[in-house]
């Protein structure tokens, strides 16, 4: 690992990597360490994002990582489904990972497994450490208790648009589901446990947080 870097970005999912891409595009000379709290850089689950929740700059940033688009989405609750006509973009963590490999050297991409310790400018995680001038720790904001699986043909045929929040299929542990048709006779089912406003969390929070991050990071 490098002995020193100007900026370390830590968190779950695609947001830390997208922020790194943005900052490196603005200042290619900056030394960035990207620390993923997941098992892989960028996470393992594609992220559906309502396009209207993204600022113009954020929309430009995510464009290279969009693998599917839908003209709307559903919210299911109490046996009914509300359709919304806002465009939904599906962002692929694999595409983001490939982009990051071209921007950062291997020693600037690391897995923290969520165990990060900071003492002054010293940053440590299991098996490694470095000195950093500044840490952007997105882990508390990007942490989500979730699981995912892919199901087959019948579900895909019945689902023309993604279901971004399904409260009817929740259970004792997972209180809300997402159903994302992948366009190849498969549906990605993401099960989430969200304690506050689940509908807002799953439809607008990712886009708003990304927009705010790239607007205010200096």
C-alpha cells in the first residue's frame, strides 16, 4: 500500500467509487485511496436510480455505468401498485470497477471489510494501513442491510417495469423488496431492511446523496 495519499474515500456500494471518478476527473493529479466496506469494490448489486433524483452533473457522471433504462417504476403496497413515469437507470458495479481499474493503481483499491481505524492522519484496516491527509467516510450513510437473488422466467414475463419498493412481500426481517427485470428472462430481487422512510430511501436517497457529494466536495 502507498505510504501516503491526499484523500481516502470509504463506504459501501457504488457511491464511494463514483465520488472517486468525479474527483479524479476534476483533478487527475490527486492521489486517492478507495476503501470498500463490501466484499468487492463497488459492491455486488446493481443500483436502480431515478433519473429525476440526480443533478445534471450527477447524471453525466453515472452515464457510462448505465446498463438498463426504464421509463417508469412501481411502488407496491396494500395489494395495489402505483406507477410512476420517472425514468429509472440501472447502474452496474462491474462497469464502475473496470473504470476505477483504469484510473487507480491496484494499491489504491482496497477492502476494509468495514473495519477502519483512524488516529490522526494514520488510517488502518485489516492487513494494511497508510497515511492520509483527508478521509471522506461514507460508510454510515451508505450502509444498508440487504440480500439479493436472481429469479427466472415467470417473474420476468410479468414485470415490464422495476418495482422499486414492494411492501407486500416483506417479512419479519426484510421489510421491503425491490424487483428489477434484467431483460434476459431474469429478475433481480433485492431484499432490504430499512428503518425509516423506505420509499424515499429506495427512490431518491442515492441520487440526492450523489448529487450533494459532487456538488460540495472540494
